[in-house]
């Protein structure tokens, strides 16, 4: 099939590489969001999809606004389908019927659950044990189109949004390659979503990173895992931001005030409602991230209070 590809971040790379390597498909163009300034120098940095597409000698387009790009709209003519994987913007409704098979999306949830921008993060934050990917037809709504196929994946206790995202990206690439021939032949028909069962995965905010130590241990652990790599889960120690990058937890009765940080040899515990968070990797404001053992060595007191 003659295909277009629209994607921007790391999550889209397995699908892009899989399509480029498949002799049954011809990638005619790749579309991603514009380069973004990064760091203190504000140097423009190309998104991961652009970097890989150029390595594969694929033509790349980066329109600021899709609906203003007559060149891209014209390039859609004659395509069998456009594959969308975490592109980051809605497709104009009047473009959806231009490719013969429309726009086919790889979405990182088991639709209709977790429509929206942050399905991987929200599934972890909400304490889900199961995630997955959906191969779906894009319509004018936000992840509301009919679904061709869904593939489940268990969320491991130690998964954070980064590790789960990497697993789902690979799962999505395989599911996409498997589904495309059946979609093209008409053997695989998309089924409408049940809107009554839908949920929305809103974009993350920096404020969500603040840890409330009065919460249960499992809930805090899910928050820490789900907010990686941004905005990150954090507390305050002596007026400085303390990020908890990686942790485990234990449910255990205790008499400590929530937010009490306990140093026990080379390990740390933070008291919460029904147990302890067990930090494994932390970062104090202005310093590099470090293992809990190294952080514990720098603490003078055996106990201190986090805000």
C-alpha cells in the first residue's frame, strides 16, 4: 500500500520503522510537528520521528498548522491510507476521506477507555493493571472513531510511563502490521465504540506532581510511576524540591506522621497513610539524580519531614 505517516515522539518510532521495513508498503511521506527549541540555548531540536525519517531517506513535512498546508493536503491524494501514531494534533475533518482507506491511528489504550492525550500516564496513575493498544479509524472526534482491533498488555508493578510506553509502542507496531492487510482487503471491519464506557485521559499538569503523604501507599506509588518523565512526582525538603524518580512501596501499619522520611542504613522510607514509599532514585533541587543509598549518606538526621 502507498502510505503516509504522521507521528512525532519516541512512541511512534517502532511503527515508523516497521512500515519502512515492510516490502508490502511504500512510505510516501512522513509528517511530524515542527522542531522545538530546547535548553538554555534554545537550539532547535528535531523530533524523534523526523530524525529517524531522515535516516531512512524518507521525505518529511512539518507544517505549523495542518489546515493551512495546501502542499500536504495535495500530497494525500493517491494514498491508500495515512498512519497516525502520536502526531499530537487533530486531523482536519475535511481531510479524513482523501486517502482511500482514510486515517488509521495507533492509540495507546483499550478504547473507549482513556481517549485523549495521556492514556499511558493516566492508566498507571489510576492504578490499572491492564493497558493495551487500539488500531482505529480516525473520525472528526478525539479518539472516538471505530476500532479495528485491540491488543492487551499487563501493567507490571515496576512499570512507569516510560517503560510501559516502550512496550506499548512495540505492541502497537506489531498490531498495525498485522491489521493493515485485513483492513485493505475489507476482511477486518471497524466496530463503533461504546461511548457510555468512555473515559478521558487529560493532559498532565505540573501541579499533579506534588505528593500528598496522607494518601495510601499504592496510590502514591502509582502517581510516582505515572508522572515519569514529566512532570515528575515531587515533595519539599527544607524548602527545596525533592523529586522521587523511582520507588517501591509497602503497606504496613505504623505510628509515624505522614511525610516523615526515615533513614535506615543505606535505605529510605517515607511514611504515608497505610505504609511506606521506598525511594530508589531521587533528585534534590539543583543536584543530579542519585540512588537512595547515596542520598541517605548525605542526610545527617535519621528522620526529617517532607512537606
